C-alpha cells in the first residue's frame, strides 16, 4: 500500500477549520470547532496505526499480521473525551441561551481595564499607589472598619457533650 497525501491534507484542513471556529465568540461555533478538532485527532490516531491487519488476539493470527491496538485504544479514548466535552459545551450553550437569550460571549470590561493598565512587575507595585479598584481584596482600605466590640471571634458556643445521668 502506497502512502497518500490526501489523508494528511484532510487532517490538516480539519485542524485548521477547528482552530478557526474556536476563535469565535459564538459558543455554537466553538462547539463545532471542538468537534472538528476531535474528528481530526481521531483520523490522525487511526492513520498512525499503519496498515490494516488482523485482530490483535493471540492464537488468531501471527504477530506480524496483527494490527497495532494502541492507536485504536487512543482513538476510542479521544472519542469518549470529545463526547464528554461536547456534552458540557452543549449544557453551557443551553444555560447561556436560557439566561440571556444569546449564545455569544460578550466583551468583558474588566479584561479591557486590566489590559489597558501599564505593565509593571508586581514586586514593584505599592498597593497604596494603585487605583482603589485595582487594590488587592485584603488591603486596609477595602476592609470594613471594626471596633473591638464587633470584631470577629473564633469562639463558638458549642452544646455540652456531657450527658446527665438519670
């Protein structure tokens, strides 16, 4: 059997189309892109198994005539993983549609704000110099003022564990 160039081109095309669809904000296109990636991976794994042979069962065929079972096991594993992630993505798409009546992921303003900040090393930053929205959650300005009387305590009143004898 002579190798053909068609299968690697199809695999490459499926990978390219899958990655292209994954880069979209539409969750349906992300799902389709993931399905294309899963199918391309299955084709790649099965084509790596070499030429078809007999079933890899001892006593049925000689070892030279048997096909390699490892790529088949990997392909079966890839099918199961693809199915699981597809079910999860379908649930996310359904939930998104039920909540906001759209399945397109919107622009996150927090991401834009973080990206617009100038790049600085975290070790060089002083929390007091930051904008209050950028300060860490446990900074002194973000904690509520508490008096000693209202301070949280670790003491918890537990019920008595001793039994009275009657």
